C-alpha cells in the first residue's frame, strides 16, 4: 500500500518572503494605477516652458494606420508623465551618484556649466541648404552676402567638458560649410571666441550665447558688412535678470547655477520700431515681460517669429535681410544703427516668397546667422530660398 506524502511545510522565513513579494506586487500595481489615474486627471500640456519645446500629444487614428502608434504612445507618456520635472531631477541625482557626466543629452561640466551634446548632421540636408544658398547668391550677385555659423559651447569652452567626453569636430564642420560656398563670404568666429573663452560667452544653463558672446562675433562679422569699428564700440550694458535657468537646466534636471541676462544698448541717437507678423509695432527690441516667464532669453524680441522687421532712422541707404535661428536675436541689438531696415526671417516658421522681400525692402545686404548645432539639423532653409 502506497504511503501518502506529507505536504512540505514552509518555514517562517519562506512565509515572510512570500508575503513580502505579494505586498510589493500590490504596491507596484497601486503605483501604476495611481500614475494612470493622475495621467487621466491631469490635462495634457501642449508646451513645456521649462524645456522650451512642444510636447507629444495623444496619437491620432492616422498613427494607427501608418504603424507608428507604439512609438507615438511612448513619446506621449514620456512627455505627459505627472511630475515629470521632479523625476528628471531625481534621475540626475541617481546618475551622479553612479559617476555619470551626462544626463538626457547634456554634459555636466566644470564650473556648473551645462553643454548640449552636439547632434549628428543631416548630411543630405546640409548639402541641399548649401546648394540653395549658392543658387540664391547667384540670383542676386549685386547683394553683399555674408554667412556666419557660430560654434557651440562644447567647442569654445572645451576645457570645461568632462574628461574624454566625445564631441564632434566642429572646426571640420565649419570648414566644410566654408568650402561649399561660392559668392557668400563666410566668417568663422571660432578663434575670436576661443581667445575670450575665459569670459562669459555662453549661459551655463542654456544653449544660447550671451550678449557678450554675440558682441565678439559681431566684431568679426562687422567688416564684412562694411561696418566701421570706430562706430560700434560704444554700448551701455544693463543686467536685466540674474535668475535665468535655461532649457539645458530643465532638460538635465540640474539646478546648480543661475545665469545673468544682459542687454547692450548702443549709445546712438538713432530711433527705431519693431514690426511683428500680428501687426504689432513696438519701440523696443526688448520684451521685459519675458523676464516674468521661464525663458529669460526671450527678452530679445519676445522669442522667434516667422518674420520681424526693424525700421530705423539711420538714413544709411542700406537694408539688411537676415536668415537666422534664435542666436541672431541678441545680435540685432548691435546691428540696427547701421541699416535703415532689417528684416529677420526664421525659415522654421516662414512660408512666403523671399524674392518679394528682397525687392520690396530694397535689400542691399544679406546675413545668414546660425549656431552650428541648429544649422546642421536644419530642414527649412533650402525651401525658403527656392525661387518661385
């Protein structure tokens, strides 16, 4: 006769471990449920002021049709996650304890500098943009055309980078751009900015250059625009903020530094007014209300627009057309005394015919002004320059 087996009894330790596992499972499910409830109760945001970018929205039916719904859902939950900024900061603290020197594509550098990791260029688009610039200059050989693409902080302040941090050779990228141009004069401001690298040329918490950085670049560009050095040396500097935390601070979660934003007002009797696409005419380049918002750099023109016009009383007979990114916004404060009219076009938002602008504004000079990281990823400039 077969003897029945006695069930094996668990020890008190095993029973305790089993209960702990069960409680942890319920706790994890509770946390997931809480996050889902908070996600449903919290309205989706269209824009992140702290990161200065648009946030992913819930996928549409078209995303199901083209098979991108899983990717789009991942981006949506990552951008709309409740308490996202707090989690970014906690993640940074944890990564620093592990000895990491990079967070979310941002290098954590010496002297509390944050520097954006340069992205790989869109090579096909870079070639297309160069071809479009050359075609544009061929259409208007009578115009004085100048291009300057500023290096980023990782090049100018390379001594502050973490040891052995991989960085693109921006000097090679700039040389490639210069070699690709025909009629357009290329001004490389790298050496000038490196010569002043011990000064405050880039914000510690943001990817933009400071007014001082823009000033040194302007000094290099001015001769190509036929601006006399003896005129542009006189400015009064006003600090307008000492509490600026830029997009790199928000992106990385690091809040170790605060930046100072300065404006530089030329000592000149020349008056001007600024016209915006919505019909506003304002008698200042500067928007003080921007200092009440997150991004204090938007004190210059209030941010980026498809087109902004500056009309002055300079009476020089000259009109400047600028194709630009946001780096140009704090350069125009140095440029306006030398032109009767300045038209700023941001190709990312512009859809009209630039040939009409050249004619209607009697353009005499053209300036292409970008930072290198933005320019190497630009997908808009060529379309704007194409003749219709």
